[in-house]
C-alpha cells in the first residue's frame, strides 16, 4: 500500500520536474540559427544574394531589392532535403537519414507607377527553416553509469520498479544503450515588403513578417542488459523484479510557433558594374506553446511495468533572437557576376522571456545566464558566382557558405558548411526556371545524460535540392 501511495506522489513530482527542465540553450539555437532560404538562384550562388535581391525573394534576403523589380512578378518553388547522420557511439557506427519535401515559397511583387525612381510592394510566403533531422545510436557502455541513475531524482526508476523503497538501484552500468531522436517541422513566414528609390540608384526597403510553424522531437531511448550482468539480481527487493532486461523511455516535445519580425535593407547600384547591400534583421520574437510528454517501461524475466500515464505538461513562453547585421557586394565582370557577403550574429543575446504559464522568472533567468556562458558571436559568410552564356539565356552558378557554430568551445569542424551549384534559364526575360543543389557537412555531438559519459559523435551530411519558377508580366 505504501508503495502505491508513493507512486501517486512520484507521478506528481515527475510532472513538475519534467515540465521545468525541458527548456535550454538548444531550444533557443533551434530558432536563432539561420536556414537556407527559398530561392534556387540564390542557393546556387551560395546564398550570396543580399547585394543582388532583384526578384521577389528579396523579402528573405534584402527588401531594398524590390526597388529593382520593373515588372509584376509571381514566383514559387519546391525544396527537397535529405538529412544523413552517421553516429559513433562507444566505437560503434550507426547510420540513418530522413527526408522532407515542401512547398517553400510563393511570392508576388507589384511595381507602382512613379514620375521617377521606383516604388514596389511585395507579398510572400516562404519557409525560412526546415527542422528535419535524425540521430540514431547503439553501443555498449562499459562504464558504471546509466540513464536510470541520472533519473533517480525524477522518480521514473521508482515508478518502473527499478529501485527499492529507499530509492537505491542495483543497475549501475554495463548496459547496451541505444535510441533515436527524430525531429520534424519548420518555420513559415508571411511577409509584406516595400522598397523605394530615394535617389538615383539608391534603394531602401523594409518588411514585416508574421511567423507560424511547428516542431516535434521524438526521443526513444533503451538500456538493455545484453550481457546478463544483472541475471539473478533483484532490482526492487521484490521477486518479480529479478533478472532486469530492458529500460525504455520516450520523451516527445511538441511546439506550436507564432511570432513576428522585421528587416530594414539598403541597396546601391553603381551603374551596371556593381551593387552594394546591407540589412538589419531586427530581433525575432517567437511565441512558443509547448507540450512535453514522457512515457516509459521496464522489463524483467517474469514481468514488465509501464508508467501508468503519459506525463503531459503544457507551458508557454517567448524566445527572442539577436540582431543580425549583413554587408554585401556584387560585381559584374563581363557577364560573370561575383557576389559575397558576411553576417554577424551574437548568439549570446538569445533570450527566453515572457512566460505567464508554467515557468518562473528565476528559472528563465538561469537559462538566459547559461546562454551567455556557453554561446558566442558568429560571423557567417557567403560567396558565389553566376555566368550567363551569351545568346542562350543559360545561367551557370556556384557558391560556398558557412554558418559558424554558436558554441564558444567549438572549432571549425562544427561549422555548417555548404558547397552549392545551380542552373537557370530565362526565356524572353519573362519566364524563368532555376534549380539548385547544396551539399552540407559538419560534426555534432549529443549527450544522453551527464557530460561526455554517454555521448554521440555525429557526422552530418545534408543534400538539398531546390526548384524555383518565375513569371514576369
């Protein structure tokens, strides 16, 4: 009877603990780290497009570029992503991948009649980020540690009869550990933009974006006594808990995302030779409605146990990203356009705020302090070229971009790097089709619990194909 009473109390305690420890700097990075945009021409040039931005994708890159549009324009596109991850875990390699196909943009631009200069407005839907990713791992941990031990203060092991009435466990390592983390979702932007030519060849533009999106992370984790270390041992002081075999835990995190942001852009065109661009991306405010669920089970030789209910908790809070400052230049060298840009992002300025539901101010203050302790400023850069084959209308593109890791202690192998290429064709100056391919690679790590006691070493490869069509009239 006492054990059943304590189980009810532990369920309440677990609900409290899991709800108050789910948020950390990784959640903020998820929203603050840049995506790949939604324009095949730009991606083919390594997204070095800030100083060009002469189509409706200017809503993403530089809204001042709308001032260069001379005809009404309707454009849209698709993207395909293959995320491949090879994980090394206690010397054993495991590979898995996940794919996603999406409508990534529909944009409309309208130039208005003016006595001189230009005045252009645009309305655009685009997917600014794809959250698709996967981690899968399996290896034998010969150390004297386990996730069961790391969860003793949450009462999960007690609820699953993995501890005795004094909350002691005999399960102290030498287990096969395996699992997977599957992430999905994305961020959609609905953007209204406008640009004006304030004097000859100098354009100023701005946009306002309403954000919505989703994110889901499904984390399955197993610990198995594959070498019969605990054969004949009694886990909870009761006969039915003899011969421990398996511990399973599932954490599922769900986000509904709303929010808004704004950007200010400048672009100067020097005759037909060069363009110079600059943008200020103001802090983005994301409103998060979060649901966090926990389920699990244990298995012994003669019986098994499950958590009697999914521990479902809901909280709400905001994540605010830092300013992003971009400077860019592009030159036209007898039919070859060469473009480059750099963007400064101070990730230590990421911030949790405005929780009126479930999270205390002191907890958010601790998370924000940790962000400042572990994150840094990053300088991202993009370079690209485009060559137009004379008389044919075929455009050949290539580029490279790097997105620096936000963590202070990371070296360059953790930077996201992409090598890109693409082709485009413009018929009669009115109908265009562009296709781009980007190959990305970087290293990553993840801890199942503790720090570097059950760590996955990840080798990530990403293949992204993007198609964009444009109609001008």
